[in-house]
């Protein structure tokens, strides 16, 4: 059995694939590990590229796109490592990333999830030089995930969320958690659900400061003229809002969920505001999100009525 299985779910990953896999293959580590690619029926040459250029990588080709969560679960089932390491396709990892990340389980016996320290590519120097700088993703008061960037000397920071972009969990812990990701979350929110499940089961989540990863999706913000990206961002926000409701409903009691509901409902426009540059754009989009919030409350009320009956 390998010490670790690195699971990478791909979908039309050609722009990122070579850089990601080369950085993972060239790890400077004492741990043994396997790399498992689960391809979600890509329409580009992702699978062919893995077969031809990376023959040591285990490739699982799916006939259809089953979603990010389910594909990760397939990778876990077909892997052999004692520790599962989930990694996004659009990442590049530091040469000592795996060693430092997995060392955390020896240092922190109470750790259930260990999250890597992720940076946008615009901060690529963070990978090469010693730094006390962290990007800590945390669950906010309003139930959505927000980024806190700061300097800290501690190597391990206790937190309440592990981003699905790069984290590790021991296979034995999955016995208590039931699964890695809930396949009901096709995309977005699966890592929130996992983090809430860990907390519900009494587990602890840590951010590992020196396990550094560059993540392409962290780059860039949306301005008022980026109409195509704005449309995509609104669709993403709607899906994330729905999945955020699901995650909390699945992991809280009815009383806890009802008390959390107002914050969840009005968290969507606040989250959208942090993702755009233009106050005008946020002002224009706010009525839409207000209608979405009212609809969400109404839908939940109907759902509660069905549950009670």
C-alpha cells in the first residue's frame, strides 16, 4: 500500500495538465505515493495526453461527466494510499508540498483534514521563498466561505474549512465520515459539506502554512465590463447558494438550520459583492439575489411542511 493517493479530477484540463502533473511527479518526499487521474469525459485530449506523456499515472476514464464530487469518490475507491490527497487540475504544487502536508498528521494527532496553503499564480513567489503569509479560507458568519490573508508564525492554523482545491484526509477517517464527497453535490459546495461533516463528527481541520500550492482559479476578479464572466459568475453563485443550503440542511438539526437560515439567505448577495469590482454591478444584481432569497425561504417553508406531514 502507498502512503498517499493523490486524486485529480480532470475535465478539459489541457491548459493546466502538464504543469500540474509535472509538479506532482517531481515531489521531494520520503512518502510513497500514487497519482490517480479521474477524467470526467473530457472532450479535449486530456485522457490521451495522460496516457502518452504520463504513463506512471493511473488514468480512470469515465463515459460521462458524473460531477466533481462523484469522480473524486471513484478515485478514492480505485486508489490504495493510506492518505487521500485531493488536488484540483488547475494547480501547481511546491516541490516539498506533499512532505510538509503529510507530516502534519504526525504532528497533529487530532487532525482530520489538512488543507494546503493556496495562492493565486500572481503570487507565485510565495512558493519559492520562506514566508509567514497564509491564505486561510474560513466559513463566515453568513455561512459562505471567505478568504482571510495574513501573516502568522505558526505552521499549523486551526480553521473550520478545507478547500477542495488541495487537502489531505486519512483513509481511516472516511469510515467515520461515510465518504469523501457527497455525490449529490455535482459541483460547488462539496468541500463545505465535507468540512461541516468533519465538525459534526468532532474532527479538527488545520491549514498547513508551508504546504504551498498555486491555484489558477484564485486569480482575477470580475469588473463591470466582463459581461461573459459576469453571466458565468451569476450562474455559479446561484448553484453555490443552492448547494450551501443543502450542506447546512444535511449537517444541522432542524432547530439549528432554522436559526441559521436568515444568514444563509442573505449571504448570497454579500458573497457576490466580494467577487466583483464594481459597486454598480452589485447594486444592479442585488434585486435578483433578493428575489432568490425570498424564493429560497418559501421553498424551505414548503419543504418543512412536507417533512412535518
